[in-house]
């Protein structure tokens, strides 16, 4: 069974701090997506990474796909209260319609 | 922008009732999904549709059925609602780049 482990599960930090969230698997994915979900809402797609070693930036968020396409990280610089939410990674294996979702990281940024 | 809408944000039903959850996407996507999201269990796939009238069971199809009569609309049916089907239900559609876009979710409570 494919699994995506995210760490940490919970993170509470002060505004202005930096943080990194990790998404790890023993399986290879053809693409990996990151989402942010706010309470009571559906996940919102932030980015998709496809190539091993790829780095994508979205304002203060930096996403990296591992060279072997088994892991990914999300780094937030100078976190703001608006970054608060549940961050999910989801891997797509190719050859199947299924996405494997990570366990989630719940981030709280305190003003 | 991709838009996925769900018929209800909140729904309260009684045990044994038949429940219809509707999802509409406006981007002509062929693939659509129904998930449920529960604390500690993450997102679990209920059903997937890859074309009109075509469907495949996901990981937890028991107690659910689906209907896809038009490309833009994918319905989830709870034949006889039970309390263990109380959950957040999320619909998603997928584009040709394998990126999923989620609706806002339906919080269903079965009493």
C-alpha cells in the first residue's frame, strides 16, 4: 500500500518565523501536489511538481520535489497568520486514477 | 479559474433517508471524484468517474452509489444514510495535467 507520511503533524509558530513541512513515501510518484485547506472548506491547490529535483516558488512558499520523486517539502518564509491551515500533499502514481494523500500538517501562525 | 460547486454546504439527515449530493464542474473535465474526509483518517476515495456513465469504485464504496449522466455533473447517493456516514464530503475534478480541483465540501450529519 502506498503511503505518504507528512511531518510534523502539528505546528504552532509565531508570525515571521520560517518553517518546513515534509512529505515522504517509499513509492515513486509521477507528480505531487500541495494543497491548503481551511476549516470547513475544500482543499485549494497550491502547486504541482513533476520533475525530480524541481523547485517551485509561490510568493513566500517554496516547494521542492525530491530527486527520486519519492518525497517533497514545503518551506514557508516569514509565516503570516493567513498561512494558518491544514497542508496536504497528494501523490499521483501514474497508470491509475488514484491519488495518495498525505496525513496532513496542521499549521497555526500566531500574530 | 476552475470552479467546482457542491449543492449544499451543510446537510442534516435522519438514519435511513436517501441522500443526494451533487457536484458540478465548469471546466469540461472528464474525471471526477468523490471523497470523504474524517479526522485522523484523511481523505478517502469513495468513487471515481472517468467519463459520462462510467464509474469505478474507490477505497470505501460500501453504502454509496454514484451517477454521471452529464459530463459536468457527478452525484453521490447514500441509499440509506447511517450515522457512520456523518462526514465531510468533497468532490473534485481533474484536468489533463492530472491536477485535482476540489469543491467547498458538504458537511453531512446523520442523526
